[in-house]
C-alpha cells in the first residue's frame, strides 16, 4: 500500500479530540484558586482596564507590575459572570491550542504516512499534553500556558521555513516569510512574559545552526529584527509606561541595574528551583521522577518523560550503530527540520536550569518532549511495529498513571460553583471607597474587583514591606490624602477557631504590624471578608478558651478589615529596642548576602517577634525574646544565630538553610 499524507479530516478530528481531552481534564481537576490568582492575576488585568497604574503603588506587591496582556483572556472570561465551570472551559479551549500546534510540530518529525506513524504522532502529542505544568494550568488563570501558544507557533513556523527555504514546492509569499513570522511570534512570547526569552534564544540558535552556511547570517539578523518587533508588540507599551514613571522598563526587576528610586537597588532572583551544583543539574531528569524531590514545582509534579527520552535516545544511537555495522540504510541524513525540536531542547535545558529551573517557565520545551518520544520510538524499528508501540505505550501508561494517582492536579483546587469567587463582602465595604493596606504576603489584590472603583490599595506588609521612612510610603500617604480616602486594613486571620469564631486577638496582631507606621485599628467598626464561605455557618467574634482547637488551613479564607486611625508615637525605649534588633539583622544580612536577599528588606513587628522576609532566598530573619533566629519560609529548620546578649552562636553563615 502506497504511503499517503493524512487528510485534513484526520487533523481536524485530532485537534477536536485534543480540545475535548482538555475540557474533560479541566472538569476532573476542579476550579483553580491559586495563590497567584488571589494575589495578582485578576488585579493586573483590572489595573490595566481601569488605568490604576502607575498611581496605585504595589497593590499586588512586585507582581502587580507584570505585563497585563497575558492575563486578559482569563479576566475577560471571568468578567462574564458565568458559572465557574463555563469560565474554566473557555480557558481550557484556548489552552488546547497548544496541543494543536504540538500536533503539527510532530507532523514535521513523523509524517503520518501510515497507521504506525499516525499512532506515534498522536501518542507523542498526548505525551506532550501530559506535561505536569500544562495539566496544572489548563482551565486556570496562570499565564505560562497562554504564552506558550506563540512560542510553539514560532517553533512550527521555523520548521516550515527550514523545510521550504530551498524548495519551490512550499507556497511562500516571500522566501523569508515564515522565518519573519517565527521571529515575530517568539518576540511576542518574550514581550508577554520575559521567561520566554530562554526558549526563544534556544530556538533561534537551533535555527541558525540548521540553516546552513548559505542562510545562517540571514537567519540570524532576521530573527533578531523580527523578534524585537514581536517583543515591542507584546510588551513595548507596558515597558514604556514603567520606564516613563519608574525609570525601569521591567520594574521592579533588575533594579540593581536601572536604579529606580521606587525600589531597593537589588535584582530579584528566585533560587528555589535552581540546581545548587553541576551534579544536581545532571541529576535533574531523575529528580523530576521523584515525588519527594519537588524540583521545578511547589507540589508533586512527577515527570517520567525526560528520563524516558534519554533512554530512547540511547536506544536510537545503539540502533544506528547496529544498522551501520550491518550495512543497512540509516536515517542519518534526515532533513534538518527533524533535528529542530531536539536541538532546541538541547540548547534550552542548561540555560533554563541556570536561570530558574521552574518547570512552568519551561512549558513549551517540556511539551515538545512528547513528539520527540514518538519520533524516537518510531525510529527503533521499521519491520516490527510492536517495538515502537510498546516503547510509546509504556511511557504513556507510566506518565498517565503518575498523573492520575500521584501528581498535584491543582494546589488550591475548589469544587465548581455558580460564581468563581463565593465572596461575602459587607455592605460598608461595597459602598464606601477606602485606601486599603494589606498586611501579609498574599495581598488579596483580587478584592479590588469587588470593592468600589474609587478605592485604592497597597501591600504594606508582605513580599516587599514598605519602609516606614521611604519614598513609597510617603507617596501612598500623599495619594490617600489627594483622593480623600480613609484607611482600612486587609489582614488574613491566621487561624479560625473550629467553633466558628474569629479571634479578637487578630486585631491585636494587626495593630502590631501597623505600629511601625503610626496607625492602629478603630475596633468598633471592624468586620471581615469571607472567601468561599456562604455555605458555612456564620462567623462570630470570639475569645479563645483553654482547649479550643484551631484550623490552620480553613476551607474558607477570612480577611479582617478595620478602619484605621493615628496611633501614639512609639516610646523611646521601644523605638531603641527595634533599632537595636535591626542593627543586628543588618550585620547578618551584610555577612550572608546569598542567604538573605534582597538586601534592604524592612523589618516587620509582630506581637512577640520582629521579622524580616527575604523573598529572593525565601528565608526569614527573626528576633524573639532577645534571641536571633533564621529559617526558611516553610519554617524548617529553625537555626539559632545569636543569644539574648547578642553573642553569635555560629561562626559563619547558616548554610543548612540553602541545603533545605
């Protein structure tokens, strides 16, 4: 039977099935209500829509200044007010475009001329769809799965250009059309989210190497120019706004370079997932399989595909050597297009591990592993279809079983509900505008969508705690006075008593945080906002009694809100005590810059503890009872640094923090 290329009906049927698979998965995984969504996903789109920037400062901490464009699809779907499942389904359909593109990228590797090839093609796409980061994001508000669409489209266009650059059989408007389109799409992905830079650069390098001497230079400069045009299209307007008002086009990132006065002169770098050594980087594919290592993602995201691909590549090398020794025909002289995804992945991996190691930022590259596995499996045998079918089937079964039984589908999954947020907002908050000060790492900036449009907010105490004597806090005070707004707090109640009460002690804890800024609660008008709580019993104020139990992770989040008023100045003894503690922390910050970054972090006063949070290294310096401690964000290990007399208990830096 003469091999033939698959018809358009085959492709249309496959793409429809990919979309249906995404819809089914989204329904099974549940409604995503991630930390990022409550913090900044909706806020950045709302701030763009209502033109709240640049006047509203750090409402969602540093994330509030990210490019809003990739957040607009979810914001538009959420704004319909439809059932939460309908909103998520709309997003799942959009996200399924990744699989459509992966299908046609796979078609460049496996032509689909017979049933075995088509099976390898579809199986490879399904394996790409089983990428843990992709499944975690489908139907939700995370943007990596949106930014990956132009990135994969760019890889597809680059492959089309490589295939037809010397052929008149491919209908071009111009010989360089698809290369220009590839660069434009790659630049667009970078403009929408800077993490796309690594994949775009790796793809460009692979394209230049495969273009041949005749086209290498033209490929290089055209990729750069078209990529720059795409970058300006995707992020130019937002970058110009940040440059114009803050003197930093990627504010507040890379501020050690741009030196904007609105942020400390530091570069924010998240080391959470970066391999600590070369050996860790080499072991990374094995660690991805582990359920306990949690490399690349906060939860369990076990991925057997990278190590399986390495095994198949070794098998393909062995098969090539065997065929050469037996004087059989090999596939060594394949068209350069068949090497493009593999070469891109090879160039991408070390750069990605060095810059972040976050699997969400590697989504396009990790998805391409699927078609590469299909390509390698098909290469293993021409005469015995059972061998490639077994190879692909075993990997597909292993990753599927891991996905449905082990991996974290959503870190913060909720059941489907008529509204995306089941929000109880008191009438006074809906009706009276105010300037809200959020007092925790999670600012709950999404509440701006429910509060009066005239309201404003800032994350006073959180990832980027405002310096009480700094420019930002001064500007916030001026903006509040200009808009003639009153202060109100947003403070997440740390523990909900299981009897259904909000502890009155939460107000004391809130006032401790506010004391640094000369404010205190007006207790007679305190109220609270309940998230996902309409089906639960009403909450009441209560005082903890002996034997009461606390719920550390309640089903419903409760955010305390009080009107604020001026507090009496700190007495001289208390001010001196705080200054003395800060001086001790300054010394540790100076001596151990790798463990306590970014520098210049401001201290926060809790009821029994003074603390500094270092978001870059995810570590904490704290003082309690005169003793100084260090710990990670997770709380372990707790390492004593100084005793009550201020004597050091360690000769050097607490390196075990980095090891954990």
